[in-house]
């Protein structure tokens, strides 16, 4: 059996800035595809609770799910006493939303995304260091998971927006 060698690599400050920039772009959807912000900015309010045959989630379900999952990742990163949420019950809303709840979910999602961006851009944070309470995980991994998750559901949300059209 071949022995694996651990490589400890240090990156320069300029490489760190490039990495941080790419992570922020991945998290926000900049450059690669439509952003969450653009999808929700003029979403037809009358359709936020509507469902399409063959698609199990309403637009509000998707936005609130994204918010809940992102808040969970932040809690996982920051909280040494993190308690895992119950899948799928704790990750999806149970009720329809009012316009106020829809807007609140969007604003809280954006606020939490800004918190993740702050973590990424904080030069004192080692993105690759193991989390003290979960040694197999690091912030870099969690950001990539969140970027992929947000991208996937933003695409679903865009499809629903196109399906419902202007109202």
C-alpha cells in the first residue's frame, strides 16, 4: 500500500485574494449564471406559493429552503455546540407565505450570504483549517457546498419564474 504524504502548502496574499474573490463569485453566482438577487427582484408575487405539476416545491419553498440551509451552514461553521437539524423536516417550510414572509426570507437569505462573504474575506480566517468541533470539515468545503446548493436552487427558481411569467 502506497503511503500518502501530507503536503503543507502556504499561499501568498495575492493567491489568497484570488481564492477569496472566486469563492465570493461562486457563492453569489456572479459571472457564471444569473444571480439569486436578479431572479427574486421582480418575481411575480401572486405566484410565490404556486406549484407546477411534477415539481414538488413552490417558489417560496425554494427561497425559504435556501435560507434555512444557509443559516444551518453558518451555525455549523461558527457554533462549537452545533446540533444537526432534522432532514428534511427542518429544511423546508411547512406553510405558504405572505408577501411579507417572502420578502423577509429573501432579506434574511441575503443577510446570511453577506455573513458568509464576510467570513471568506476575513484574512484572519484560515479557510482550510479543520473546524474545531468537526475536524473532517473546513470552511472552504462548507462554502463550496453552499455555492453549489444556492446555484442549483436558483436555477429551479428561475425556471419557475419563467413558467409563471409576468403577472
